[in-house]
């Protein structure tokens, strides 16, 4: 007689095998995993930027910028956009003003390595009191320097005004792509200055938060004069300009000469006899034995307008060929390319010094 199976009966060991119950594991959907990973990556990048790069912090009235895309440097700017040199100002000392684009803004080098800082150090080591004020606005050209002339001269009453230009300043940039202000040469050969500054509208919430943390240094943009005059007094002497470049031939060469002449002439009208124009030659790891077309056009315009003008080509080439030091490029960029490094700033500072200080007293 069979005994009915009791539901509560335990299986006989060795006859019935019971499979263990596996614990449940938490698994994210692939799409959710991607989203979480992206958010974590953004958080890490944000922390890195706050530590080493592009983070603006306010210390009193000083703006600090940490830069790492070309070299590794920490730079400081005053509330009006002036680049600080790290040297104490000397009360009552003569003042020189340096104005230019991102090469003068010089985020890629430390405060003490800028051309302004080197000039102050050179002068003071020779027993001469000198203060430097250095303003650079990335992507700008001569029109911005012309517009801001009145406010700069009133604010600082400089002994000399040094305008640093490069090849792009003699091309179409002043007419087509320059930030803040551009230039137009009218049919009657007068110069018209066009205001292309960005004026953000009031925004709140996320848009306002993003705008406040924009990579655009608003303090430097605000440092420009807000005057509304759009016409420069300077008018091109067109026949002389065309005649000066006729021998070189080519429509592009004559256009370059026209832009160079408009730039130099309008700068002279703005700053008068205290002006020094410096051409920062793009000397790389090779070449530079002869002047490039932009340098030739700028020097010819300076000669025509009788403006004091120098080129750094020979000094930078000598630094490269005799001392094996390049004036552009950094440890994390291509050699000889990009912005001026500490060597380039040093070369420009020495060229400015020798151009403005008489030889008899330059090394005293």
C-alpha cells in the first residue's frame, strides 16, 4: 500500500537536487548608463577647469585667469582690463602704454614674463623709473585702438604709446572679422569705424548663469571707450598710396598697402607723435630671411606717414639661429606656432627699449 506524499515532507538527500536561488543584480539600461557616464565626465571636467583652466576668480578688484591650452600660466587683470605686470608702480614715474590683441593680452605667459613687465624690469635695473600699462583684447585690430585712444590718453597721459600689430592686422581682419570695432574705407577714401561690440540682453535663470560664466572677459570689453563717433578724421592720400605699391604689382598687394596705410595713418591721427608701431613678425622654426608682404606693406605705410615703426623679424631670427630659442610655441603646442611665448615677449621688450631709449643712455 502506497503512502501518500506529504507536502511537508523533506526530499531525501542525494535523490532530489535543489537549485540555489541566484540573487538579483541591479543593471542599468545601456542608454541610462551612457547618460550617467556623460554626466560624471562633465562633473570631472568642471572640477578640472575650476582647478587649472578658464576659471575666473575675483580677488578684490583683480581678475585671475588660468590658462593651459598654450603653455601653463596664471595671469591677472585689473578691473578695466589692464594686464598686471607683477611689479609695483612707481609714484610719478613716466608711463608707457602698450596696446594690442591677444599677443598683448598674453594669457599664455605669467605676469612677470609679459613684454610690459620685462620693459619695467629693464628700465629699473638701469636706474630709470618707468611704469607700463598693457591692454590687449583678443581678436581686435587697429579700429579698436583708434576708438579707445581718447580715453586712454586722458586716463594715463603716456609718454609713449606702443601699438603691437601682426600679419593679420594688415590683411582683411580690420575690415571683415575683427572683434569690437571694424574699419571701412569709403569711396571718398575717408575711414569709417564700425561698432560690432556684442551687447547682451538682460537674462535670468540658466541663460543668465551661463552668460556670467562666459569665457568672454567682459571686463576687457568694457575697458573700451563707449564714445559713439564712427568717423576717423584721417583720409587716405590715395594716389601716393597706389604709387607706393604700383611697383610691387598685384591687386592683392595694393589692397594690403591700402589697409596698412589706413591703419597707420588713423593710428597716427589718434596718438600723434607719441606713437610707436611694432610689427611682431611671425618667425617660426624656419624662414624669415626676408620680410613678408605684410611687413613690407606696414613699413612702407609708416615711411609714407612718417610714423616711428619697427619690426622684430631680425631680432627673433637672431634669437632662433644664434641662441636656438623660438619666440612662439609652447611645451604643449607646435614649435614656432601660435602666440608669443616668454622669449617672444622678451625680444619685443628689448626692441621697444632700443627704439625709444637713446643708445647713449640705453644701458646706463
